[in-house]
C-alpha cells in the first residue's frame, strides 16, 4: 500500500513537471511584454488623457503609451494662462477638466502664497455661461498635472510612462490597419484602434500616413496668410515697434564684421511662397516673486552673454516692454510667454525638430533650455540691461513648488507645430474665416489665427527683422471637420490624430490650442469606439450617429449647440 502511494506521488510529480514545462514552453513561444486593448493611445498630452477617459467611460479597454513621464503636455507644463477664445465652444470632458480646476481653487488650502480674495475671479467662467459647471481657466502647472493624474486613477486607465515608439520598426500593419506598435524598451501593444496624441506625430509618420512640415505656399489651398509673410507686422513681436531700426552686425554698418547671434544669413524668401520653417518654440516658464517660494534664476551651464547682444540694442533703442507677458496665475506666479522683438521664442532653432531622431530632439530641447535660462540670467544680472528693468527682474525667480523633479524648470517644451497630417479633409484659413463651409463638425475652435515668428533676417537696407508672426481675427467660432482627424483611407483605416490634425500651417495656428486638443481627443475616442462596434474603418463611421453621440456627451459642434 505504501508502495502504491509512493508510485502515485512519483507519477503525479512527473505529470506536474511536464505541465510546468509545457506552460513554460508556451510562454517562450509568446511575444515578450505584449499588451492588448481595444484602443491604444500613443502620447502623454492633454488630448491623450482626455481621449483615454472617454474610451474607458465608453466601456472599452484602453492603454496609454506615453513617452512622457509627466502627463498633460503644455497644459501641465507651464501654459496655465489658457488660450481659450470663446469659452462657450468648449464642452464635454474638456470643460469638465476646467471645472475640476475651479473646484480645486474653491478650497482655502489651495491658496498658500496669497489670499483668494487678492486674486479675485480672474480666469473664472460665469454662471450665465457655465451653469452649475463653473470653470477656472488660469491655474498653476502642478494643479493641472494633479487633475490629469486623478482622471487616470479614477478611470483605472492602464498607463505606461517613458515608453518611446520604435519609429523604424515599431509599427506593424496588415491590410491597411495597424495591428501593433512596439517601443524601444521592447514592449508591444496590440489594439483594434490606435491614436496618435503626440505633438510630434511620430506614430502617424511611422504608419505611412501623409503629412507636411513647414509652411505651404498660398497657392496650395488658396490662402492669404500662409507661406512667407515679409512686410506683415500684426503683433508686437517685431522690430517695427522700435523708434529706430536695429543694425544686425557686430560692427554697425559693416557686414564683414559678421552678424550678431540669433540672426539668419539666409534670405527670407518671396512673400507667399512655402518653406520648411515652423513656428518658434519656447518654454512657458512659471515664475514667482514671493520671497518664500522663489529661487533666483540659475546661470545655465554653457552660458554665453554674447547670445543676447541683439537684446542690448533693442533696450538701447528705448524698448521697455520686457514684463508684457508675465501673465498672473494663482499664488503669485506667472505663465510667462514670448513678448517683443527678442524674447523667449528661440527663433529659427527648431527647423529639424519634427523629423529629428530622439537624440537630436533632446539636443534641440537642451539648446532651447540653455538659451532661455541664459536670457533670464542675462536680464537679471548683466550690467548692460537698463537699471529699472534689472531691478524689477531681480525680484523674480523660479517657484520652489513647481517642476520639483526638473530643477523647477518646465518638463515640456512648447511644440507650437511639428508634423501636420494630410488627411481625409484639410482645414485651412478658408474654413476658419467662413469663406467655405466645414463638413461634419466634431468640435469647435475660436482663437485668433496665430503664428509666432519663424525666422529673423536682414533686409535689403541692412536692418534686422522678424518674420512669420501673424494674428488674424476670426468672424466667430468655427467648426473642425471629422475628416481632419483621420488619414486617407488608403493609408490607414484604424488611426485617429487629434493633435497633429490635418490642417494647413496657418489654420493650425488657431486649432493648436490646448482646449481644442482635448475636444478633438474626446471626439476621436468616441469615433474609435464606434468604429470598433461597427467593425468599420474610421473613415466609414456614420457621421449622424457620431454627431448624436458627441452632442449627448456635451460636445459643442456648431454655434447653435453652444452652451447657454
């Protein structure tokens, strides 16, 4: 009897070992680190988070594959002075985001460095527009990031940070559809639908989808404000605001002495012609003058005071608008943006960024950081800066409680434009200016058609100029076409692109606002879920059904649907 138990135990152990070996062998035959969801979203921007929330709330599984560690892109990266345009056009989950921000600032503990009464109602919506969903459009960077993190947690969204798409071999397609994407770490993500929610458009490019970088000529789409815009001075970011022209040479009047830094030797091009130049990038730096929360501006490694010689000449010409875009956000801080002929915009230093390798992009970002940190140090410390400006500048610094793991410097550079998809429908200034109708609206924009400068050059008279800064008012809010979110059907049938959307350079100058990215992220997510349910290509989603669902979710699609 004991002998039988012995042999039974031995046989059971042997079978168990065989089972374990079988399972192990099966695992070896499976791809390592493979994850699967209905919808796979690549990006960590505000659009990526909002899109993921919509997918989850629509009952589908979703994975966010984020190259970023911090979520929210520019919304959480320093752009706290939200470019909204007409707030009535912002609905759905985007409006809910700003409602959550409002709720935060109703708490007494939210006001650490000032009293709430001191700030007043700046940046808040009104009951007449908001109803019960009051909003706050101006906020501190870390509060925006906190709200995005809460949205991820509340909706149990599967998130992988610091995962970078393998742009050479990471996208697999079968029969016109993406089946999986793989990151440089070796993780593979399989899905039914995919979304590129990055500022750069790496997934769309790696998927074989058509795109454009730079400015189209005016003839391409029959536009007025695209292409080179020499002789156009719309904002105050040009040298015409000065009382006298500025000489661009080290020895004034002597071209042989060489150009000052940050001036291109190339001709600007003919007015209206296309080029590969893109809007200047910068960091939206959060500053404070509260003594207990202030860190003096750091002197960056590689600092070179000669890089700011042109600014000295601008000051010498009498310019005194240095503090013109120190926009106040809660707790005695700022969202500081470019202002004037020479400012935080690093003009002409980003042309290769959209197509560059990850390594090259890091170099470009670092160069921008050194330039902008050096600019702040220069104004606060160089004796050639007018005394009144320098005295005031010394009161400012970086806040101790922002970007605490990055030297209190923003973790996201302002990618104003990179790649732009050439999709099923291309948005142009003609739709924005109501010259032509927009088909199949999935959201609205309303901000001014706005391009920052793209180059700094020397004119035929030997004077320095900036070019590319455009600000064109709109007749009213405009619709954004569903076709601008999807590629041409023959290129890819299961990809949606809410950030690098299909638009001309000048139309993108208005569409590129953060609330609009959130709006388009949600609409793209709804369409993705519908395409799954209907087993259809994203280009074949029935618009009337999509429209009905978007309206049900609070999206604003036309002026008639604006929130009252």
